[in-house]
C-alpha cells in the first residue's frame, strides 16, 4: 500500500461505505468484480510481498501458529 495515513484511510473508508449504502446491487456487483480483477492482476506481487512478510516473521522468532496465519496459500 502507498503511504496513506490511517486517518485518511478511515475517512476514505467512511465515504465509500456511505456511497455503497445508497448504491444499487448491480453497481455493488460491478465494483466487487472490479476488485476481484485487480486482485487477480496483482497476484504475483501480493504473493511476493507475503513471502517477504513470512520470512521476516520467521526470522523474528514468531510462533509457527502466527506464521501459518500470515502465510497466504
């Protein structure tokens, strides 16, 4: 994720929630399909970042349970 502050992220999330509450089912379905497409397009990048997170967690001595929860499969 880019350098977005938590405050800004919260504001944007609240605004999006208000917009979604008044959107049609078709618009929500279209938005979800777009999100799914973007996740598929970014799969390699997401998995690479996750592998780095898992390696860092292991090197810092996290329990196997924590590492397992972090790992995407």
